[in-house]
């Protein structure tokens, strides 16, 4: 009986583990987006799920072999690598000259055109999948439970529709811009448009700027990003399908931010916030790095990283930054892939790679010098480390603008950067305790949750697998016309009814008045 009871208990314990294990098809985006996706994939794999990842042959970070997933590779062009390296150099040069209107317009047009080419490449790759009958049959035979994708590019959305599978987004950006604008009410009176660098408290002039930025964004999205997907849907799904509705029809939106970072705004039932899900407690540093950190004594350490794209700066800018660091008593760990600056001080260690999360979690880290990428900002929030921001491209100015508004960051204009400006900004963050106090307050708010963001993300992915989707959480508003959504037809109908009632009342009163006057006239006669 004793052994039988133990066997029964073991069987019962094994049921929850195996009950929801499924097959997940992942269509990721390369670069920093893959860092986020890989965290989710590793966690899903640890829960017993089988993961298949679709990747292009030009992938920079998505490996063909992994202990967490099996991969299927498709041939793609190789412009990505040289595009980003050339783009980084051009951007730094233009930023150094100053952010003049015409320079930004020209650079923006070039970037948008290149990204449009990549969207076309994604559509071509997806088209090859659709036309490969053996591959599509293998997808059907694999009996996938859902498609997990990053909607910054639309291939995963198209594939999920073709396979009639539930769709889960790992999202902050879609091909149309910031994800909330695709699915949730976004009043421009207090919801800042990405790129405007505004807050939720806008003056009249700022609201004008916000509306104009939104109009320009819509134009750019329609011109550069929408056309490849419209043509694709026309070819493979017919003229009646609106590709935008495929994005809005996703079951769950796992949003890579939260309201310690984002301004308060309307949201939807199928939006799940998992900001900072990639963050984790720091691990011990390698012995040589720990020794360098400990040598800082009471002064502490400054950590600097500008991400993978901007690992190398213009030589004159690097010299100015190195000279500023050399004047500080703190030790500095700087991720830098360029030539060593001549002004580099003995207190500064250049590294090609750093354990960024572990360094930010170290008690001796005082400031994080960063470009403002979402991952770095969220890691800084998680560990409570104030920021000195050098925004260079994409969403970085907006991210750092939010941190500045919350009193956790100082921002340096790249065009005005020299050793004096940089040193002054560093001293402000180092020696004004309000920046660290504000960031630690955000860290406490971020951590005070009933469930860890990563656990919440995995729960909702498994929720979709258990129930074959989540249609009861999807809004139907996007299926309505603009007039119906804003009740313009109802308003005009009611106004028309009021007008008709007013006219009938007017003519009735007029008739009664005329009749009364006519009767009085007869009596007089």
C-alpha cells in the first residue's frame, strides 16, 4: 500500500507538468529583439514545450543550432550586416553635425527605404514558404498549437493566418509603430506619439506637435511598410482581406513594457504587460572583472554600453568621452569595439563584451551610461541604477525622455558632447542623490508584482494553447468602420431625428396657430 500510494502521488505530480506541453512555431526578429525572444524560448523549453524557430540565412544572432529549439533556415539577402554598420557611421556623423531638419529628413528617408526593403525580403521569404507544398504539409503534420512572433515584421502574422493557428505577440513595436496604437484607444490629447519625445502632460503647442507627428507617422507607414503586405495578401489571400486586421486579430499581446516605464494610458483585455521579463538577479562576476570592480573602493563603478550597433564611435567623440572618464575617481567599464582612445585613463577598462545585467546588479555600480535601448533601460530600472543617456536612433530618444521626466536620467546631446559637457553630466548623476533615489523607487514599483513578468508571459502562452486561442479577449472594434467606431452614424441619426421632431413640432404649432387665428377671424365676422 505504501509503494502504491507513492506511485499514485508521483503520477499525479507528473500530470501538471505534461498536461500543457505543446508545439510552438516561432517567427522571430533578429538583433536586440531576438535577445527578448530567446529568453521566452528558453523558459518555454524548460516547461517541456517543443519549439521550432524560423530564421533567415543572414541572421546575425539567431543560431541554427540550439539546445532550446530546432530551426528551419530560409535563404535571404545579406544586406543587413553592412546596412547597420554603414547606417551607424552615417548616423553618428549627422548627429555630430547637429540635428538639423534637412539632415534628419534625408537620413529618415534612407532608413525607412532600407527597412522597407527588409519588409519586402520578409514577404519574399514567407511567399517561398507558402509555395513549398512539402514544407506547408510538414507544418500541418507537426500540429502546432500556436505561432509566437515579434510583429515588428509581419511574416509570423501571415503564416499564422495561413495555418489557422492562434497568434501570440512578443511585442512593443509592430510594422505600424508602437503596439498600443494598433489595438487600444490612443487619444492624442494625452498619449504621446513615439518620436515626439513628449509626456502625458502636453501644452497646446505640444498637442499640435503630437498630432502632426502622428500624421507624418501614418504617412510613412503607409508609404514604406504597408505596400509589401498589401501585395502579399492580394496574391495569397485575395482582395477582401485587410492585412492590418490580421495584426489586430492576435490572441494575446505580450507587451515588453509596463507602467513604471510607460505613461498611463487605455489598454485592452488581451494586452499582457511583461516589462523587464528578461531581467534577473545578478550573478557573481568573473574573477578578473570582480577584482577590477572591488578596486574602485568607496567611489564605485560606472558602466557604459551603447549596444551592438554603436559599439564603435567617431574617434574624436571617443577621445572626449575617455578624457572625461579619466578625470573621475570612479572606475569605468566601457564596452567599446573601436581603437583604444589616446586619452584613456588608468581607471577605464575597455571590453568587447560585458555581463551587463550582472554589472548593473553589482552594489558598487553607480551610473549606467547608455544609448536608451529598451532592454538596457529596463535592466537599469530593475537594478535601480540611474542613467546618463546618449540617444542616437530609433526609440532611444523617447525612452530616455521618459526616464528624464521621471527624474532618473540626464540626457546629453550628441552634437554638443565634449569632455566638459560629458563630465558635468556624469557628476550630476553621480553626486545628486535624487537620480538614484528616483530610480530605486521605480525599481521597487516594478518588482512589487503578484507574479514575475516572465512567469506571466509563459502563463498566457500556455493559456492560449490550453484553450485554442483567446477570442473572448479580442476586441471587435477594429472590424467596425471609422464612422461606426466613433458613432458618427448614430450621432447624425439622432441629430436627424431631433431635427425631424423639431420640424414636425414647428409645423404642428404653426398649423394650430393658423387654425386658431382662422377660428377667431370667423367668430369676428
